[in-house]
């Protein structure tokens, strides 16, 4: 029987980085959260200043925060030409949070017993 939690998230192959590899190697949700916190710790105030104020992730306390920031960053629509943002950096962060969310979802599916037929 395949273990869904150990399946790779092939959609992120193009975005391979140390962080994505750490997400792939995470054995459980707690490790995904640790990797996520470590990833965010690499963003100093000078980096986050290039994000809109409502798209600057704060402390990651649980898996709900991963889902929230995945949605928040994905739904952001840049409208104000006077507000300068770093779209490439925001896309990188969005990709990270989406990948973390996919990994958590895989782990939940793997932990759910298969229905008996």
C-alpha cells in the first residue's frame, strides 16, 4: 500500500530549493511547521517591507496559519500603482506556503484509515 505522506509533491519540482526539499523530507506536520518557521525567519524586515502590509506573515502557530497564508497570498491582487511590491519574492513565498499546505494535506490523508468495503 502506498503511503500518501511519503509521496512527493511533483508540482513543485520546478521550484526546487533547500526549503522545498525540507518540506518533502518532513515526516510529520510538526516538522512542516518547524520548516515553515525557519523559512520565515530568513525574511528580515527589509524583505517583508517589499510586501503589502496585509501579506506579511507573522508567527506560524499551527497548520491553520499555513492554510491562511497560502490563501491570503494567492488572493492578493495588486491594484495600487503607488504601492511598490516585490512580486517575485511574494511568488516565492506563495509557492512555499502552497507546498507546505499540500504536504500537510497529504499527511492528513495518510493518517485517515481507508474505508472498509
